[in-house]
C-alpha cells in the first residue's frame, strides 16, 4: 500500500473517529446486494505481469496489475475498495472476497 494512501486512511480515521464509517461501505454493500459479484478476466502481458479487468462493473472499469499471480486476489480487492472510495483499513468490514471457483468474481 502506498504511503499516500496510508496517510489518507489515517487522516480519515483521525478526523471522523474510529466509529465513523465511510459512505463507500454503504455503497459497496448496496452494489453487491442488487447487482451481484463483479467478474474479472486476467490477461498476461508481454513483460510477464498480469492485468485484471472487470467485465460487468456498472460504473466503468476496475483495472489492476500485479507481477505475481499470488498477489492478484489482494490487488483486486484493493482495487474494488478504491473504486468505492473505501479506505483499506475498512477492508474487513467491507467483506469483499472471491466467490466461486470456476469464475474469477468478487462480492
């Protein structure tokens, strides 16, 4: 996680307190209840990196890139949280996780 993002997350918690929840948590919950999981396709690049691109996100595209396949799930979750402007410190509360074994989808 970048230093800038960590500072922004800490500032949010300092200003609004530990009990305040970001509005994005409500939005992400609403999205998954009404639209279902977000599906991704992964593409291997010429330089060996892997790019994951959302296929059915209703508000545009979510794209992330990793060097190793083991990092992909964590980066996709972080990209989803970023799309909804949810600070990474609320990742557990957001509960975004991979669903299903056949398709690459998160809810």
